[in-house]
C-alpha cells in the first residue's frame, strides 16, 4: 500500500512540474493563459472500515485548471495589434466560409496575400457586417464574416456641387488703379490687387483627375450706388493652365443678366461668349445679412461652365487640357448664406462632393470594435465591427493549440456580442495582451514541486528499505 501511495505522490509531483514548466515555456506567448494543477486525495472505505484508523491511498490529479485572469498590455505601433480589455475572446475561423469558430485572446493580427486579417496560424478574424453609419444589424456568430481590407476606395466620382460659406469684410475697399481720381481695374485672377479675397477647393472629373476650383470676391467699385454689393468670379486650373468658369444664365431663364457687362468682364485666356457673363453679384442688407445672389435669378446655386477638353480647332484657352479624355461635366456653386460683417474675410465651410480613386493610408479601430479604413482621397469606410465571444464557464474551454480554444459542453454555448457592451470588454488597438504567467511565482512553484518529488522519492526509498529488511529475516 505504501508503495502505491508514494508512487501516486511521484505522479502528482511530476504533473505539477509539467504544468509549471509549460507555464514558464509560454511566459512570452501572446494571449497565453496559465494553468494550475489541482490535486485531490484518494480515500476508499466500506461499511466495515474503521474510519478512525483508515489511512488514505494517495493523491490524484483532479484537474489542470486554466486561469483566465487578464494579462498585462504591451503597446505597439501597429493598429492591427489588438487586445481585449475584459472577458471576451476574438472569434476566428480556419478557412474562408468555414463555420467552425475558434476563440483566442492573442491579438497579433496581420494581412495575408488577399488583404484578409489573419493571425500567425492563418486563421481569419471574424467581424459583424456594418451599415454605412457603422451600426450592426445582426449580432450572431452565424452572421460574422472574415475581415478584408480593400486597397482602394472604389470608382472616382465627378464633382457636381461645391458648397461655400464665407464672411466678406464690411470695411473692404474696392480695388482701384491708384490714379487721381481712382478708377476701376478689370478683374484678373493673375493680379491679386484686382480682387479682395479668394478661396480654393480641389474638384474631380469622372476619371478622378483633380483640378483646383477658385472663387474670387471683390467689392463693387461703385460703392456710392451699391455699398453692399460684391462681384464673384470662378476659375478652374489643372496645375498648368487656368480658365474661367462662366455662368450659364440662360439655364436660369434669365437671358443676358448684365447687358452692359459692367464690372464683370474677365481678362485672361478666355473671353466669355455671347449670352454668358463671367461673374455674378452678391448683395447684402445694411445689417450684413444676405439680400440676393445673382440678381435673385438663383438665390442659392450658380451653374458654371463645363470642364472639357478644348474643341478641335480652338485655342488652348478654350478649355482645360485633359489628356484627350472625352469628359465634360457641370459644376454648381452653392454660395451658402454668405455674410458681410465687420470682421476679416473668413471661410466658414468649403466642401465638394467628388472623390478620386483613394489608396489605403490607414486603419483605425475604435474601442467599440468598429474598423474603419482611411484613404488618400479623404474617404473613410466602415469595414466591420469585431465580434467578441464569451462563455458561461471559461475553464471548460478545450485548448486546441496556437493559443486558441473551442467550446465544449462544460464551457456552455458561445455568446457573441459587440465590444464595449456588457462584459465583453473593450478593444485596445495598438496593444497586445501578454501571457498572464507570473514568472516569479512559477519559479517558486518549480522549487516546491521539486521538493515534493524528492520527498515522495524518499518515501519510496524508505518503503523499499523496510521491505528489504523484512525479506532478510530468517
């Protein structure tokens, strides 16, 4: 009997050494959870056994229990490195379209050859599909899908509308020629002295080619008659050539709005054709609020000339050189509630609705798990929301290697949810959860297990000596 007791002690000590050695070996494994050997005594009896004199029959390993306490965080410069600050697990699948879901706490993610987010074992990170506003419609493991990062933002979109909101200084003086008495000077976009202020925005054609559209403001020279009136002009440039964008007044049903063209003839490469006027007026009330735009023909929007390649046989100034591309488009300028207050020229807002082809410039992952891609054209796109999983009994999970687990009957069914909700935890981007192994504690446990092994070996040796003495009795 004593041999079996000592032998069970040796086996238990060996198991304790194995568990401790495994913890120490994984001290630098991301997302690793340490284990603890738990033992129970062995005791058997019958109705005829005297419990007061009964000796136990040794020790057995009751369980090797995993400890899912939080590991420390390691901060990195990689936005794809993620850690869960809470109880949740990342969900992964071994293959595309695979319904098998593995769980892991290791958050060292990377991109594969097809731009899918995978871990070092090649397993795919699963996310909830999201709406354009970043919200999730369905929260279930069945609805999750592998996360893929697109390299471009899709087809370009031609600019159709430009929205401008400005304040024009009430104290501004109209540009003049400096003579005595002073006289008006013609507008020339190459001469900053011929206008009071300007602002620019990048616009795009349907091929994604960029242009700079500039809006110029200058105070009306006839201030005695029109003290609160400004002239507005538009040009567009491809970086080499600049041409004016004339206003299509006919489209507004107004005919020739300014029959004398007073103060509105532009100088430069292009002379406006018949029926077109190169600029328009903005008039304000005495309190600085808007009175009218374009003589009330179109209070909010101004359709301006097409961006087009020069027609055959015309001078280069007849349009922008677009490399022979057959592309035309109209742009509408929306002068959104301009004001004339006693302050400096100020652009309150300036936007346009076109985009060029964008290349991926960055990935942003919020604490709620929303993954957004940022592109070189300023476009941002929600790609998915990271799915987190919890179980009722995490110690019932089955280890499958690669710092991953699968659910079992003991763990309970997996419950999927969004990060930063309930007990699932938050996502920390640029962070990796390290092993929760305490090396100092493990080294002490190693010494303890070694001493236990030696003590049980000594008990076995003593039993052997006693047995040998009995055998030598004659």
